[in-house]
C-alpha cells in the first residue's frame, strides 16, 4: 500500500512539474500571425537537446505551414555564428526561448545574437519583459501576463510592422515534421 501511494505521489509531482515548465507560445504566435501573416519562417537559437520541449511547444503553437529553423548553439561564443546561420537561412523573425541554458531572455549571449540579427534586418520576439531590453520588437506570453509589450527603442536596421497593443544555407542535421505542427529543421552552430 505504501509503495502504491509513493508511486502515485511521484507520478502526480512529475505531472505537476511538467505542466509548470511548459511554455505557452499561443499568445506570441497569435500576435505574430496578426501582425505578420506572410511570415512563416521562425528562427530559434538554443541548446536543442535541453530546449527541445520548448521548441516542440512553439511548433504546436505555430501550426502546419510554418518552418522553424533551430540553430543548436551550446556556448555563448556561438552567438554570432548562430545569428549568421539564421540570417543565411532567411528566417523572418526569431523567437527567444525563455528557459534555454545559454540563450535565454536576459542572457548576454541572447543579447549579442539579437543585436546581430537586428543588423541583418531580422526582428526578435519573446515571451518576457526582459526580451524587450535585449532588442526584441515585442513580447507576449506567460512572462508578460498576456499583455503585448512593444519595444519603443528598436536597434539595428529592422523594418517591421509592430503589433497593435490592443490585438493579439547549410545542410540540415535534422528535420522533423508532425501533423498539426510546424516543421522543425535543426542546424549546428559549429
């Protein structure tokens, strides 16, 4: 009886933790679709092995027809190379992964990558307020409590339409496609 109770308690705790960790990218994707309906190529820089659940959540929110190019970067020194790869792959915009180990919102590496992308004319978006301080054009999600935060001080040569506050090449190393989700293409920053 005690063993069954312990197993059930561990299972419930695991389920609760996985629910708390899951990022909701639905508000962000709704805002990008409303603002940029023609932009379907999303860029992401992260440690893919660690951030894969976040990337999968983004793919579900983006839906079929979208393409996510993930640059698998694991150390801060790969920020410039990762940004260059995304620029060459012609990503329309970048989504910052809020819980990545190295390229998370507020990290120096993410700031370097966002600045490099902005210089190439590729805007960044995020789900937390700190993403705006890094140069993201707007942010909406769990970290903003559902509010669209728009950056009034853009950097670089970005020429994009910002959302209305009242509305919401190298070889691929891996390509994943699932019904109802965006296609995910993973490339190494090395």
